[in-house]
C-alpha cells in the first residue's frame, strides 16, 4: 500500500469513528410531539371534557407506549403546517395523507391505514364526481386538505365552484341548508359528521370513489426530511403493534372501508 493510500484509509477510518461515536452519543428519545388539528372526528377531536380523542390519538399514544416515550399533542389550526414542523415546533404531524406534493416538504412513515374519498350530496340530486356533472355546482371542501388541493387543480379550472371551509361542522350545515350542492370527503369523517345522523338521511355517497395523486390513498405520519431515525422508530413500533394485535384492536371500531394494512 502506498503512502497516499494509507493516508486515505486512515482518514476514512477516522471519519467512521467520529460518526459512530456521534450516533452512539445521541441522547435517548424521551418524548414525541405530535401535531394534530383537533376538528376531524372520529380521527381527532376534543370531547366534552376538552380531551383529545379519536383514531389518530389512540394510534399515536400506542406508538409512544411501544417506544416507551411520552406523547405530547400540539393542537394546530391546519394539518398541513410544514413550516412549523421544520421550525421544530413539534416532531411529527399525525394522520396526514401522503401525496407527491407533501413529499416535497416532509418524509412519511408507512401508512397507518387506508382511506377512500367520495362525493356526498342529496340522493335526489343525481350528481356524480365528474366535471360534466358538477360544472356550475358548488362543492364544499376543508381548507388545507388534500381534497381541496384535488378539487382546485382538477375541477375548478373546468367550471366547478370550489368553496373552502375551516371546520367540517360548518361545511355540513351549509350542505344541509342547500348553500352548497355537494362535498368531497373521506368516507369515515362524513359518515360520522352527517350520514349517520337524522339530518343526513336524505344524503348519500354518489358515484364511485374518487382517486388521484393529489388525494393519496393512505394516512401516515409526516416527519422532517432529515429525521430518518424518528421515521424508522415509528415504522418499527407500528409493525410491532400489528404483530401483537394492538393495532387491530384500536382500528376495528372505526369502520374503515378499505382493507387494513397487513402485519
């Protein structure tokens, strides 16, 4: 081995020692700060006592328990608050759909569960989730949601009126009152908010499920792009929950339409 080669090898060895020592010296994780927007029952909302409840809350707490860390919940106005994530105001965004646009801002865990998106309107309206059927009609969506992104990109330029709402209960009241003609929603939350209620008996899912890259097909956890360690820890914990049956116990009561992820 030449002197040059020995110097290069020695330099690489020193770098490996530095990186390994730094990794070994990282402090153990004691807490995960999850951001949620607590206005989307049954996924995340507050009960009458002001406590956070819902599927995403249960899953997040179970993941923290599996990792033996404390769960801290940070209530946000918007789910898609990537600037706050990058600013370390929290560690992860809990329960957010993976889309190509969002993957530009953050990394995502494996899907926690699948979802489907449907058009909901009065049964007598005859509406379908197509531009031809919805042209000139007003479709309500939640501000900052993947459904808003889809409707603004795919439908609005072709004559569909897209109206954003900050809260789902406000959107539902407008739909029942006839102020909007339809809404584009996830099946679980609109069933909870309207279809299972007495005032929702005149409404239903119309037409087939709506799909597209801007919608995504599964809900995951977003983390900062450099934070691969947290993403891997959460993926490992999720896999353990699936193997020990805790995942199935948590998710079963929420009546998801699509198949569950396999262990």
